[in-house]
């Protein structure tokens, strides 16, 4: 119990005390994971739309593939991205390995199938005639699709939350492609791993608690947006 | 002569290897309401979707004001109400404004029009209510206000009253009739209810198996079915094949259609007016009982009063009965509907037989 108590006071100390390095790690965690979520949403929503509303050969197979991707272990994706970005790999020339950009790429790849799969399910919940009705009132195809997305906004926000929740808390890919370099690619999860391996449980738990607090805050904001107008 | 608002020329829609819609020619005049009648699967909704530019025909063309109608032109002047009121999340007002937003109506005009249409359709009191909290009838009113607020030249209605209970349907029907008359909006209404069609439509088109079988002024179409399928759609449940009609009604009668109420089962009667048949089945449904009888292998729909008379109840299936045809209600199929010649020809034939 002492360790836990110490951790909580440590965490509060880190948060309130204004430790510059801690703030930096928090900010980087947020920046990397939010950017990755945004990228995953911008790519995942159109794919989800295509899978949910499109009619083409292989649609169900593609949907199954995306749904499988939801359960892809981050370590596998981290490994894949590392190989791609490795100096001698296909994108080695870009010199992205061990940069925050590499972390964003890896996390976006992790969140992408989650966002696409949940979006597809969300959009399929809307009555298929709804889009027809919007077009019958004069909407262009694009406007009608947008109206369907707006109609499914609650489950679409759930897709965003699932994506953010998955990437902000993952450690495998962040560690592999980021390298946990202090001041450059260290984020809350990798910092917690480092402190644990050093035997500094209090610091590790403190990072863990801060991570939890941040994840909760972001999800709370999204949930409030989702449930606006409801008690 | 001004061309019709919308004309369909040789419009065919194919799906799954067969034609689900085949309309050689159909014109929708400005300011008139055209009803599309037909059984389920007749292609009624397909026709509506073609007219709304929601479905591209496989072949044929549409003319708007006499000129080829592109999707954009057609969408600009039409607006549709589908069978189920598909409302968006949000308030009633925002729903009524949806179509106007798509048409980029300026905001102040939009607010004015939505308020006016909500008043017109009796939903002004619901303006701020969430659309999800409405009853079926209220939701359909919102759907109707939403389509009318666009101020279309052609309003397309796909069985808009099908899911409503009778009193709600009656009220909404009356309101819609007034609105269409006041605004002079042309309408195309798909329905399988001929009473609705008779109440609202100036002209009628009858579809069967995707084919346009008959169209013309409502009264003429309702009274003069073109063929047996049209006859059934128009409520003439009994179609006498020409062999029977000629035997009973005289040479040259052709196929004759009657409503079940004009074909009554009687216990006995003058052989000249009451024809022998075999009882097959009694269905006591509605104000008269439906009685299926068989003559020479043809099943005919007849009727009997409710409560079903004791003699009929006691007469078992397969036993003989007689049917009496009321000639006033008989219509020769394929007769020229516009002249009404069918009715008089048959009427005189029947009179001839009665007097003989």
C-alpha cells in the first residue's frame, strides 16, 4: 500500500509541481495520439462509408479484413512499421524511425481499422432509405452521405473514442518505432515502462495515473459532445 | 400547346434480367395529381424513383417541360415523401428546413417558409420537439411539410398514408388535398388504395408486373378497367371469362368485370338471372361476406350479406348455389374508357335479356 500511496502523491507532485519534463511527456503523448486518431478518422471514415454503403464485389471480405484488423496486436504493427522505416527498408530514406512522426504513423495504423470497422457498423445502423430520402429532397450525393454521417454521429464518436483509447494506451509500437528517447519520443506509456524497469514503481505508477487521467479527460470531452442534449 | 411538366418516353428499368418497369408513354401535367395504382411489386415505387431522378432508367428518356430532363434539373423541381417518414435527429423545425438547406434557400426565407408550412400542416406547436418523439401521423406531417417547403413543381408521394391509422389518414389526406389545390403543385402519388386514389387524384395510371396497363382521367380509369389485372387492382374482384360472359350476358360481351357486391349468392331464383355455381368458401370479412364460387372450373368472387344467412351457412362446400349478377355494376374489359360506351353497351345487353 505504501508504494501506491507514494505513487499517488508523486503523481500529484508531478502534475502540480510543474516538472518541465513531465509536462513535455504529457503534451507529446497527447499530440502523438490525437494526431494519430485524427489521421485514422480522416482515412477510416471514408473507408467505413465505402464498406457500409458501397456495393462492390469483395465488400464483405474487405469488411472482415478490417474487422480482423481491429484486433491486430500493436507490437506486430510496430514491428511492421519499424521494418518499413528501417534505414535499409523501403522508406528508410525518409529517416523517420525514432521520431514522433513514426509514432503517429504506427498509432494511426493501429487506430485505422478500429475507426473504419466501427464507422461501417455505425453507418449501417442508419436506415438505407434515409440517404434516398435526403437525395429525394434535393441533396447531392455528397450532401446525402454527410447527412447519413451526421445521423450516425453518436456511434461515429464512439469509433473515435475507441481509436484514441487504443493508441494513447499502447506501448509496444510506441517503444519500437519511437525508441523512448528522452526529450524526443518519450511518451507516458514508454516512460512508465522505463520507470518500472528501473524499479522506480512510484514514478511508473504516477505516469500510469496521469495517463489514465488524460485518457479519461479526452474521452469525457468526446462523451459530453456525443451526449449533448441528453441527461 | 404547352408540353406536360414531366413526360416519360419508352422508360424501361431492368433488374435481375427482367423489366421491372416498362412505361411506353406517361405525361404528368402541371397542376394535376396523378395516382399510380397497382399490387405489391408492380413497379410503382420504381416509377416514383425514376421520376425523382433517384433511379436511372435502363432505357428511355424523361422530358421536363418538353426538354430532356437531367438528374440535376429534375432534382431541382421535385421533392419526395417516402412511405416511412425518415426524419433526422433534431427538432421538428430543423427537419422541415432540411430540404430547403439542400436547395440553398436563404436563411430568413427558410425560417419564414418553415413556420408557414408547419402552421399549414398543423405541427406549429411541435416546432421545438425532438423529431424522435413524434407519433406516426405527426412524423408523416413533418415529412410532408419538409417536402412541400422546398416548393417543388412536382411532389412525389410513395404511399405516404400506408402506415397510418384510418382517422389520421383521413385528416392528412384532406389537408394534402387542400394544399395541392391551393398551391397548384403537381403530384405523383403511389398507392395501392383505390379510395385514396379516388379521393386525391385527377388522373390514374395502373401498373401490373412493371407494365403500364392503363392511364387516363381518374373517374374513367376507376370505372373502366382495361384488363383482368387492372380490374382486380381497381376493385373488380370478379372477372367473368368471355365464355361465361357470353353465355350469361349475350354474344360479344367479351371479358366482364364486376365488384363482389354486384355478384350476389342467392338461394334460388329465376334461372335467367341467377346462374348455377358451386360453393367453395365463405369469408365473413367486412360489411359483406366474400363467397368464392366455382363455375366451369373458374373461381369467382361473390358476396353475401352479413350475418351470413342460415341457408348459406348450412350449405356445405361443393354444394350448388346460384349467383345473381347486378348488371349496373358490370364493366366490359378493354372498353373505351373515355367514351363510357362500355357501360351502356353492357347495360342494354342485360336489359335485353331481362325483358326476354
